[in-house]
C-alpha cells in the first residue's frame, strides 16, 4: 500500500469526523486531489456509531489509553442484569410480561451486530442546513432516515407529549380551549411575522429572558413550559433573541416529512460522516484507515509558496492544505488563545421498553428541564429496533447535557425519573427496566480555534447541540478558504447520468466539467 500511495496531494484530511468528512467530500467533488487519513480502524472518530462489540472495545481503549482520556473521561459502565439467565428466571417470566424477553449479558453479546450505538447522537431539522445540503448535493441517496414520531417534556413530575403542530394543539387534552388559542396565536406570530415585524416586536426584549417575554404575552405556566423548554429547547435563562430563533427553526421544519420537525439517520448518526466519505471516494479521494500521524511540519518552498509536510508510518506526504481535527493536530500549530467552554456529560442506556408506551414503535425526543432549576437542561433521545439501533424488544436511550460535576452525577437523577434501575426483569413496573448503562464526559472542543499556519485548517469536535448546524457551517467556511469562489458541494450525478469516455473505459470520467454534467441531466 505504501509503495502505491502518492506523496503529493492538494488536500490531506486527517480524521473522519463530521466536519472533516464534509470538507473532504466538497474538495474532491470539484476535482481536488484528496487523501483522507484516520488513526482508527473505523470512520467517524467521536462522531462514530458502534455495534455492541465495537463499543466494548471503545470502552476498553478509554480505560487504557491516556490519549483517549484527553477526549473522553469519567467513563463508567454498569450492567443491571446477570451474565446468564437462570432456568428459574425463564420459568418466572410468565408471571411478568410473557412477550418480554429475559435478557442477559450473554444474550447481548450474541446479538451485538444488531446494535448501532452513537457517540454523538443528533437529529436533523427537516428544513435545516444539513438536510438542504444532503438534498442539493445528492448525498441523500447514500442514507435513510426516520421521522421522530413525538416530542415529550417533563411536566408536573411526569412525561407529557408536546403539541407541536396545529392538529396536535387542538387534539391535546393537556391545555384548555383558551390556552390553545393563546398558543396558536403565539406560534403563528413567530412563524408568520416578517423580519421587520419581528424586529419591531422584540426590539425591547432581545437581551431579556425569553421566559419574561412569554409571561408578558399572557401565556399560562403550562404554555410557557411547552414553548420555552420543549419547542425552543431552552432554560429559564435563555434570552429572547435565541428563544425566538430556536422556536422559529422548530416551527418552520414542521410538516415537511412528518408531524415533528426532526429526522433520525437509520443505523445512527455515525452513518452521516460515512456518506460524505463515500462521495469523496467516488470522485477520487484516497482513504487510509489505521494511519496515525507522527509529525506535521510547515515548509516554505519556491517563490514563497508553503506546503504542509506529514510523516506517517515513516512515509513523507506533502500537501497544499491540511484539514485536521482539533484532537489530532500538534499543539505547536494551534493558536494558544484561551477559549471558554463547558465539557459535555453523556449517557447511554439500553432498556426493555419505551419510556412512554405507544401503539407503534416510537422515536422520541424528550426535552428535560433542569430538575434543580439550574441552567442545564437535558436532551433525551430514544430509538428502537426500527431504526437499526438495537435488537427487537430493546430501546437505546441517550442523554446529553452540559457538565456540572461529572456525567453520572449530572444525569443519574434524570434516569431515575424515567427508568426502573432495579435488575429484576420478572417484576412488572410502569417504567422500562434499565439493563445496561454507560456514563462519560467528553471534552468540548466545538469552539472555533485558530491555526498558526494559513494552510492548516482546524476542525472542531462535536458540540452538545441537538443538530449538525455548527458542523455544516464550519465545513463550508473551511472549504471557502481552500477553494475561494468555488461552489460548495454541487449536485453529484446519479450513476445513470454518468457518461463513459468510450465503451472500453474502465470507469466513469469524474473530471467532467459542471457544464458537461448539466448537459447530461434529463429534461424536467
């Protein structure tokens, strides 16, 4: 492989996280010569999805590798079930729910391939930047999606469905007729007003709490809860400008693909970086996994032109531009400017039932307000077998919040509200039983960090937000620095649209110009 690998590239990308993969695809798509490296044996980095065996290897790596612990720490895994199921337990399951399987650690191991567990679970707004990019670039054909079927909140010490659409508002029994009118009036105003009208409406409120504005408009405490926590995804301290912006983003995505604004990628969020990697490879990008970087050096060559020289496995690689994840980049190339950030607390739970029963298998977003009245709301995502995330009879539940103490202390109080943490699967309870959990903290490297070298471009790590907006925005900014004036991810042709140079050609000519591509498009 090393003998065949060229030494000179226009762009070398190190790391296959979301930002890096989008940049690699965009550069390759317009004809740049791209080499994409990753020190791991899989795609995605901290954006990856793992089957259960892969997740166990990841947990072991974190516990043993000091470099991993710079990114992931305070990791705590726990089983709530026995290693093997006893005959007595199998016999007693008829006393509980006979349809429910009695799970053991051994049964998990036997079905490990049916799990796809995310390190960075995120949703896509139906009219958000990533959905628009997937459609306009034609990368959407590499992925499948499911609609989030419901949005829940925690209100009056119990789970409550959030009325999202007009139909939901009028169908719900949780708000009065008067409240329904108030809520519809508020939501319609946020969506329907022009920019000038919005500016006029909120000119005295922009830097004040969104909660105060909602109170000023006469909304009841119940309605304020729905709008502030569930729709805007905020806290008591969220300012009005952000509250309106987030509410509008939520409302504008309603109805495009379903009754909620959100989509979930089949087989997990870790599929999305791979979709962009596929496009990069189709247009000639070269991929090398298991390829750690030993050294990065900046050199000035003839006529003041500079290149970046990389040492990897005793091979020297040269490039005009280096795109590299913040966790992979040598410290001497990073601007020492301090950045304030709060690390992220995360948890993953595997349960034997949904957090709220439903006729059809649900795909759930739960916005959990802070239990202590603080500024740290918790995002909960629950996915089931229909998403390719786990075997039949199980659900995977993710929790994410900003770190206060450590992941377990930050998130366990919320888990205890919605799960039965007792290991006895033969007992019948209203709550789903937690069978396995892992808590961990992740360094927040999502803040933009400057490189000390113009042709080294740093990619941030995952943030704690619900969507991929920041990753898409940063990828486009990096692409524009590398390829000023070029179109960001123009539409890729479908296979049937590609024209071969001649019948004997070994493959498609991916160096066709955009004008050629347009000529080959079928007429509307």
